[in-house]
C-alpha cells in the first residue's frame, strides 16, 4: 500500500502566512467541515446586504441555527470576532456558538476564548494556524483542500531544493501569463500590430503638450522621456519602436490620415492643430469625469447614512474605495476587466481582499476601520453591481488603461511569472555568451547586456553551468586573439584608431582596441594588451595549462557558475551517439574537436532532462534544461535529434534578455499601477487605447478562462518552450544590445558590434 504523503508543517505555515481572504475561507470551510463532519450553509450574499457583507462569508451549521462559522485572515482576531457577533445580532440572529477559523497564530487562544465568551455571552471557539498545521493531514479531504486552495501560495519554494509542485500554480489559475504568451507568439514573426497600436497611443498622449506656433516640438527622445517619467518600466517595450511609430504616424498616406506632424529640419514632432484642439476638449471632459465620479461616490455614501461617518471619514472612504479598485486591476487586472466588460452578475469576491489591503495602506484601524470600511464597501458594492452611467464610463476607461499597460508588459504577475520561470532554469552557458561577456568588460554597467542577463538569471535562482568544452573554447578564443594581436596589431597599437579597431577579426580583441582609444575611460583605459588579458587570467600563463584554472575561477566567481567536466557530460549520453553527431557537424566546424564539443552539449541537454525527469513531471514553465547560445549553424544538422526528442534544446539569449533584463521589477510595475490607477492620467491614457485592441485582449481572456486548468498549463508550457528556442522571433533591443542588430557603434561609446551568430 502506497504511503500517503504528508504536507510538511513548514509548507502549511508559509501558505497560511501568504494566504488571502477568500482562498483561505474556501480552504478553512472545506477542511473543517470534513474534520468535524458537519455541513455548513452560507448566510446571505455580498449583493443582498446579507450578514456576511464586507467581512467575508458567515456560515451556519445545517440543522443548528444558533451555531455559526467564520474564516478570516484578519490580524485583529478579537476585534473581528466582536464585529461578527455584533453584525449577526444586527441582522436578527441569536448566536449561541461561533467557531472562528483564522490563518493567524493566536497567542493564548484558550484565554481569548474564555474572555470573549464571557464578554459576548456567546461560546467562542478559535481554531488558529497552529490548529490547522496540527490537523490538516488528519483526513484526505484536508490535504485536498490545502492542495486546491493554498498550495499555490508556496510556488516560490520551487526554487529552493527539489520541491516540485504539480498542482496548478497561480500562474495557471490566472489568465495573465497565458494571454501574454499567446500574444507574444503572434508577434514572433514580426507581427507587432497590437504593440504598435499601444505605442502609437502612448506617443500621441506624450505629444499633447506640443504647439508649433509656440515653438514647442518634441524629438523622439523627449517623447520617450515623457512616457518613462509617467510610466516607469515600459521603456524596454517603447524605446525600440518609438521613432519608427512616430514616422509611421506622420505618413500622409496612412489609413485615417496623418496623426502627427514631423518637422524634418528640427527632426521633431507635434500634433496637428485639429488633433490638439480635440485633445483639449477631451482633457476637459476627462477632468470633469474624474470629478463627477468622486461626486457620485460621495452621493452613494451619503445615501447609506452610516453612523459616525462625518466629512473626514467620508473622504477616507472614497479614497480607500478608489485604491481598492486600483488594487483589483493590479492583482487581477484581466479577470477584473473581463468582469466589467461582460457585465457579469456573479460576485467579484476579490474586491473585499483589495479593500482590506487598502484600509491597511491608509492606516485605518480599530473602530475607524469598521466605519470607513463599511462606507468604502457600500461604495464598491454599488459601483460594481448598480453603477451609474458616469461610474461605468470611468471603469471602462480604467479597463482600457489596464489593457494598455498589460500589453507593455507592465503587469506584476507577468514579471513574477518570468522571474519564477527563470528560477527553474538549468542552463549550459555557451562559449559565445561567455566571450561576449568578457568583451563587455569596459562598457558602462547598464550597457553590459550579456553580463547583466547572466547575473540577473543567477540572482533569480537559475543554475548556470560552465562545462569543460566551453571553458576550452573560451581560453582558446583568448589565445587566438593573442596571436592576432602579436602578429598583426602590436606594431600599430600606439597609432590605433576606430577604422583599424573595427576591422579586427575577434570580438574580445575589438573590445580591447575600442577601450584603448576611448578617452572617456580615463585611468581605466588598458595600458596594454597584456594588461587587458590580466582581467581574466595571468597573461604569462595564457598559453599554458594554468590559464584554464585562471579563467574557470574567474568565470565561476563572476557569474556563480557551477562546473561540469567532460566526464560529467559523458555520463549523461551514449558515446556512440556523440561521435555520430560529431561526424555530421564536422563539415560546419573548423575541426573535429569543436564538432564533438557541440554534439556533446546538445545531447547532454536531453540526457539531463531525462535524468531530472523533466518529461515525466508537469510544469507550466516547460523544460528547465537548455543550452544558452546564439549558435545557429548546428540547428540544421540536428533536426532529426529534435524530432526524436520532440523538443528543442537551444535557448536563444535574446529570450532571456527581452523577458528578464528589460522587464521591470514587480515593485516598479506596482508603482506604475499606483501612479496610473485611479488618476486623471489613467483616464487620459484610456482614450489612446483603440477599442478593437481592447476587444482583442478581452477575447483572449475569454479563451483562457474557458480552458480547463490542466489544458491551460500545458499550453503555457508549450508557448514558453517555443519562445525560448525560436530563432525566427525578431526582438528589438537597444542599449548594449544594439550590437545584436548589427549596429557598429562609435568608439567613444566603447561599445561592440555583433560578430555574427557566435563569438568571433
């Protein structure tokens, strides 16, 4: 008989600590009803003014009308119990017993039970976090309830040790990752219609202050700066596309006519007079809408006639309700937008969790929390289910604004998805990537694209691996550069200029030559080629065996790489398969050694996937083990290998660069949301979001929600694996990444140009 797997106490404690209101409530009721063998019936509902109201659902035990149950994550256990009993009595109930289930740890819970029982004349029974930890494994139903409702809160533990959570994680439960990835695959072959539409919207918004009669024109850098100041974190999406879209908007042949005037002499842009006139009228209407909404919310509050509210608390209730709406977009933006878009009549229960957070953020506690919270909840209930025309227009505007930010990847859940996925990676770092990283040594830190990508991936938990064949190639690249320098460049080093430097045949050598002529480096300029090499290994040992140890230690220390030898790799593969593949690759390589290195690495990826059982486990992040390289020549020789294993093995570095390095942090994304929702900026941005673009996103949400979670998980895994290994997808990345577009930068910037698919 198979042993039942116990949920570790620490895992339960972590889940309880992170659980939000309604997921914990659903868990607690399911867990406790099975444990005590009782059937619980919910009282009332959010919309009918029932006793549950904003404080969560109250349940009574079937057949015992005086016995009630409530589950909550509220920190103030005693205050919550008092408020619950008071509400029950307000609604004509006569409670005899209240079972209170909480995710918190209640110190001296037995004493609290006795004191509250005496004070309230109701038998109070508290089942706190310690009780849950002690009993969740007692019954299969308890474990099932935990897996269904709370286990997703421990997703982040997948980056620690070997914990593998197979149940649908929060990334699968939410449609955000699925919708974004499906849209990204639409753009994989250069189809950027949706993103172009959004960038156009931002460009037109940023140009609102222009006026050619007053000499106010903005160049593309100024437009970008305006966008970045108001929406920090979208630069990675906007910057590569902005100038191209401004020029497209200025084309008089454009469908719908010219939207932007381009003053070529100044190379600057402005809005046409008619557009500026219309925008001025729109801005007046937008400001009026904002004021009308606030007035509408205040009217709602006055109609409720809540005791003790007053002017100050009324203002707080309005502010708290607006913040709760913003949190609803931040936490569940797509679902919330779809809920509003579809005029769904079902309860949007998440809003009460958002309200609780908003109250804490505004520092509303104690008795004031009850009064202000009741007021804000009554506002939100009315807005969501019985909205006025002005409130509906306001919510529609914010839905459009959210869709715009979502398309720009400024969505906290997307950031967390890619960061969580990175923590799963096990990457064999290719020689071309490490050589690129060495060549970035003298670039300004923000411009070290490859270096920063590797460092960030490592910081987020990815296991980066340096294998012996790759180390061999990196050292040999340095040796080849040394021969080239001594034989052809040493005698002209003191006369170096940009034209000579840019024609050097190897990227590390070019980076040295650029650094030599870059006066801006000051004292950091390398005094000689040996001084440059010294950054990576002892120059005198470069052509000796000691160089391998020097470079290995440097790379491991720099990028937190683990090291695997040739024999480690050969343990993962069949040697005859390696030799056979090397035979096929030999014609595309300079020698047999390089062909065998590539064959060994490709086959080791599949070997390690088998050893780690990546094909037999389930994860929405797809495969974890990849070869991180820009090498493309090998791909046409390994089609049969890919077909045999039904999966690719090369992850393109652009994938990591685009979705990891250029993605804003979750904190930055949340700050963007906080500055936009709900504000005049949010209303104005909504005007720039095309209706068909918004509808396209909502259609994707509907598709995602309609899918079974298991199917959605499988689709997400398929999407991310395609993106990881898709060399046809065109990313446009600037900064140090400009070399990826083949742009030869000026020497004064000490930048590098691309040497092709791999390091040359």
